[in-house]
């Protein structure tokens, strides 16, 4: 382990190897007093090397799910769900193009996961299409892989409600 911190934000890693190497960065958030987004996990894999003292923003991405929720964070239940989302780059990062995007959904906290069909839209955003589980709360998982092999895996347990 190169470093760890209990606070979200910046993580300074000193004395990392100068040669190009692969890294894994994990972030987990548990919110036991909340009804939604009770657990959020991010796992990034990427390569990096000595930058000669220059600060470089890591090529990290996340998925911004955009369900059409009401004031209670609930979505109208339909037989098939069309869930819009966007892949968001860390501001200032130089990121390679996206190779693949996958989404899985669950109506039971991730046990089991169901694969969604992912459709890329003309504006560069995406839609995940899936048969809506018979559940009151939906959990979401995404995996983004770029052309350099960097990955971003994101899991949101209890992301939104169905009504």
C-alpha cells in the first residue's frame, strides 16, 4: 500500500517508484443513517510514473447516474427502465478515449446483479436499459475501461427508489 487516509479528498503519495507502474485506488463510503446510497464504492486502476515534480491529475473517471426521480428520490416503475447516465472525467485529467462501459443493476442490494444493455447516445452520454426488478430500491454498478486499460468501477447500494 502506497498510502491511505480516512478523509475524502486529496491523497499525497510520496516516494512512489519512478518507473511506470500500475496502481489501484479504492474509496468506500458507508452511510448507515441514510436510506439511500447507503454504501458507495469506487475502485480505479491506472498506470503512472515519475512526473519530475510536476503535479499531474490522475486519469480517474466516475459514472453519474441520472434517474428521473421525484422529490422522494423515487422513479416511476415501468416494465423496462431507461436509465440515463454520463461518464465524468476528473477535472484537469488527460484521459484516453473510452473502450467500454458496462452497467449492472440489482433490486436486492447486489445479490444478484443483472446486466443492463448500454446504449451510447449522440451527445456522448449513455442509457442503461434493463427489465425493472420487482424491488422498492435499486442498486447500481458500473465499469468503465479506457483505451489505455485504466478502469473505474463504481457501486451504489440503494441508489434510488421505485414507486
